[in-house]
C-alpha cells in the first residue's frame, strides 16, 4: 500500500469515528437533557437546534460557498423555487419537526437503548409507504426479510425490562412521521430531479423547521397546553442556556461530520458506519446512562442489525439475490466483487443519495440530519 493510500485510509477511519461519535453523542446528550430534573422540554430544545443549525449553515455559506454545491456549482446547482419549497421542503419540515418532538419526548418514558431498538423497525414502515408511493416493487425476498425484522423487533420489545406504553406509543408515532418524511423526500428527489447536498438541505429545511416548531410552541403556550409536551419558563432557559448551546453545537457538528463522511466514504462504508453507530448508541445507553437490557433484547438487536445489513446488500446487488437470500449471500461471499460496488473497495465515491438508515431502506435518502434523534 502506498503512503498516499495509507494516509487516505487513516483519514477515512478518522472521519468515520467522528461521524459515529457525534451521532451517538447527540443521542446521549438529548437523553441527558430530557430528564425531569434538567430540561424536559422537547419542543423548545428542538426549536433551538433548528434555529442554531440554520444560523451556522448560513454563516458557513457566507464564509465558504463551495461547501454548498447545490447552490453554487453550475453542474450541481438546484433551483430553490416556490415549487420546491411548498411541495417539498415545507411538508418535509413539518413531518421532520413533529418527528423530532415526539422522538425526544419519548426519552422521558423509555430507555435510550430500547428506543434505538424500536427505531430499527423503521425499515418496515418505509418499505410499506414506498410500496404505496410506487417507489418500491413487491418481492418475496423483501417480504421474508421484513417478517424476520418484525420478529427481531418484537424480541426487543417483549424483552424490555422497564416497558412503558406511553414511551412506546410516542416513539411509534414519531417513527410514523419519520418514515413518511423519508418517503416524501424520495418522491421529491425522484420526480423533480432535485439532489441537495447535506449542507444545502440544512440551509433550506432548518429555517422551515424553526418556523413550524415556533408555531407549535406558540400553540402549546397560548392555545392548548399538553401534558406530554410541556413548555419551559424563561428561568429554565436562562439556567440551562450554556448546556443548550453546547447541545445545539453538537447537532450542527453532526451535520458537518455527515457531509464530510459522505464525501470520503463509499455507500457500503456508510451503511457499515450506520450499523456501528446504532450499536454505539445502545452501548452508550448501557454504559454512560446505566440502562439495563435483557439477553433477549441483545439477541433481538443483533438480529435486527444483521438483517438490515442483508437488506442493504439486496438493494445494492439485486441481481445477486435472484435465487433467494441465502444464494445471494453465498454469491457475494465467494464470487469476485463487481464493478465499483466492491465490498472491499473503500475508495468508491459515495453519490450522496442515501443516509444511514435511509441507505438501508433503498429510498432517496435524508440529506440532512440536524437535530435528528437517531
């Protein structure tokens, strides 16, 4: 291996570690704040995230416009017009905002590890919604994998030591909004030909999220307060503002690490990093937050991750799986890897269409992940 290739490998590993660390850190940080004795106000916390991310993205655009190729590169430029905003970005921002509020509120009722295990079942919801939107085709191999993922998810739910129906319902509702958002993004990107880079997505969607969340907060304060969506007093914000600022900084840093990793990594590498990230989130809940998981949950979660990896392989190498799942895995294991999608080729340029876990779902992916709780 040449010195240049060796250096590139270490850069890739460093960027991968940065992505996994910031992603898992973001989740653990949110869980820490969403505690009765700290700042259990999901709507306000996510409002701060979206406003801070939008501001930082704008400053970054003014300082270095080249980081936003969808806005500045003639070959990649996307027209940010009325149609894109009203028919794409605004509905996505609405679904994104509701998802963030619900997912963060769920931290008040359930453990971080349990919620992360539930999130792995998003693949099932996205596949069903994609079938409805005609973005996916029906296949028995896919149905078999879906059934196995549902079984693995049920193992994690039934194995939960401190099960909360409230947390389960809130998290499940959040996942419905998230899955609908992912499919809506896929419809937008496939039908209109839009392909926003990560940071452009942030600068377009986050201000809209801020407006949507501001309207929700106004309704909670002045129209109809909800017990599960409490709002803080000014003294709470003053008391916690340094921590909230640090939390928002990590949220924006996550966007930067995603953008950097997508530029350096391959599609396969990004999916592998996403699986490692999911495992790190569960591990951080167990080690850093002293949460407990059962052996049944551990088995179910491991099975979930393995099945999601198989799903990802099916999406990237569909021809290999014509003879069935087992046959496809055998072909990938023993036949020479093909073209640029080699499982052993870390230098493949990632096209930026997919984001973990969206890359596993096979839809056009979530191009921005600011404040996202998973």
